[in-house]
């Protein structure tokens, strides 16, 4: 069912997963101990039903189908896995290392999205 959706619709769904996940992780400061899949899913569900323009384009019979929910859950897991496995850019690494040396900090980061969070935090804390 998910695969039968238009490419634009699938892209919009993927983008909403990515944005919601990265926003959620930022809110919990990328702390894995604070991560709660149920909380993330609640936030994504609220986003798609209240803000996503694409949600209304999906026919109700598809929205209510258990198969569609299974396929969407699979897509959510794939998107999260992709985010978590994308390595930080060389530019991010250099910038973060420089700031950490200047301020004697040791923030860890494992993926590009988390590196963006760390870089933003360092900028926020140490830029006047």
C-alpha cells in the first residue's frame, strides 16, 4: 500500500519522518536514555494529522488499513536507521573539534544530524 502511493507523497512522508525525528532528538538533546519510541510516534502522529498537507491526500481506506500502518512503521524504522548511520561531514568534524578544543568540551556525536545538534549547541553556548 505504501509503495502504491505517488513518489511525491512518499517523499513528503519521508521528509515528515526525518523532520519530526530530528526535532524530537534535539528536544531530548540526543540523549539515548531519554528516547521513547512511543513519545516520538505520538509527536509524528500529531504532526501528520494537524500540520502535514499530504495527509489529506491519502484515501481513508488506506489510512485505516493495518497493512499501511505496518508498511509505514517499516518506513519509519528505515528513515531513522538512515539518519543514525549517516556519518558527520568532514566540515562538521573539523568545526566541532576546533570549538571543543577552544572551550575544552567533549561532546560526542555519531551521525550527521547529531553533529549538527552539537555544532548548534556549541555555537549557542560560546558565541557572543
